[in-house]
C-alpha cells in the first residue's frame, strides 16, 4: 500500500507542512539550567528533523517564571531566552522544510514551584501534592492571558512557524475548562463559553498583534476521566467553541495525573485495556471532525501502524497524525515509512519513558535495554 496521503503536504493556517506527521509535544528534561536552549536539545531536535517529521512541536515551554516545572524546562518568558530559540528554529529550517511549533504551558495546580504559588481558577486541592492552589482574581486571569500572548509574540520573533497552547492533562488552561476545577462565577467560569474564554482571549490577543500569519493550534482536553470533570459530550462542545473561535488546529487528548489513579481504582479492567489500545482518541476525533471547517484535526494516541494512519487520513477522520513515544524510540520513523518499510513503529507503549521523565533526560528504556543485550 502506498502512503500517498500520509506523505502529502497540507497547510495549517498559512504554513505548509511537507507531510502529515507531527511530533506531539514531549517534555524531554533537556534544557540547560534556568530553561535555556542548549546543545542537548539542539541535538535531539536535529535527530527528529533528520528523521523526516513534517511538524515538530516542542516540549512544553514556560511562558512565565511561575510556569516552569523544574530547572530543566525550556522557558521563553523574557528576551534572554530568545537567542537559543532562534538557533533551534534556524536549525530545524535547514532540514528539508521541517516546520516547528512551540508549545506553551503552565502547570497550574499540579505544579511544585519552590518560589511561586500554584495558580488556578479555583482553590481545589490537588491530592497528588496536598497543595491547595491560589485562586486568581479576574484581573489576575487577564494578566495570565497577556503572559501567553507576550510569550507567543516572542516565539514569532524567534521564527517559530506556529504556537500550541497546552489545554489538557489537568494543567493550568485545562483547569479553566473543567467544571471539576473551575467554580468561578465571573466571566471566566460557569458555562462552556465562560470556561473557554481564557483560550479565546489568548487567541484573539495574538491575532490582534499578528493577524493570521502565525497559526495557533491547541492540545485540547476531550475528557477528564474524573468525577465532575469534562465528559465526552462536554468535550465535543468545547472543541466546537474552539474551532469556531478561529484556532488553526486541535489535537484532542485526555486524562492526566488525577485520572490515572481514578481509572485504576474504579474502571473495570476491560475498559482500561480499551483505553490502552491503539488510536484511542479516534472515536472522539470522528465526532468533532465534521464541524471543524477551517480547523485541522491532529490525531494523537497510540498510532503505531502506517497503513492505519493512511486509512484514517484518507477517510477524512483527521488531517494530521501525531506521534510521541514512537519518535523517542525511532526519530527516523517517518523516513523509514516513506522509504517503503511499512512495519509498525517499534515502540511497545511500555511507558517507561514516562518514568525516566521524572528525573530526565528522557530516553527509550526498551531500546536502551535491547542495545545493552546486543553488546
């Protein structure tokens, strides 16, 4: 089978992507101290660019000092960070029209920053740390809107092709979307329209400065998998609002730190197994794709087989295929598939890379163990 669609170009906003393969944002724990881009990150991204990925989305970058999850998270909240980012962008653009987006995130109530409180829409404790976050005032929320906009303008000046907002997995922006964590009664709470307002305001603020020349995409929570959280039906409603607001792409995701223990303790094992199967966000993608007119759908979640990926694209259920763990094992995977080797990704979804992520730098444990045995 020829992968005609998987390796055909398509635009996100005004930016042409050479193929339909996206590297989903992956926190690699590889920045230099205080969040600067250095040789470790440059080398890692260069391997991805050499490997043929069309669009690389960086690991989450802090858009404010309070946003950083540790000293080795990439930052872009002041001008001193910009030279390293410019070097990264220029390096990526040297490789066969590789495009690169920067993802901005704030850990919110899930953070452990020693100098700053955990900011959130409402003071709902996070059981994982026992910390109750600081509730933002209305003006405080607007200040954070400005911080996301300012960081995005820096990204544009650095030459990034687009920006992605991280609004999933229980972090800051997701916590505004979720009725579990957003109990506000002001303009940033209440209805789905109110809870998405922070995202729409960030999008509008960037557009006010740059027009449509800088695409804005979003990793969007489809379902929280926790009591009183975002349900599938509500996730569809949120995606509809975001699409109508003028975002250029949605990458649906789901769950997070809080949902892991909840699903382990409450869901039957057969449902857990279903959630771990390949293409696990495809059913949600099929429900939201029909109303995403000018907004691209970037499908992530257990995609391992290139023939399946081609079929998903040909049937119009997604516009791009997004990979994370497979590219940790095989940064050269897109080139392998394009050359005619259609065997599935070597990644076995063991999630050991998630474990090493806690201390960093991230690597494929399975691949490293195999190399040791073969020495």
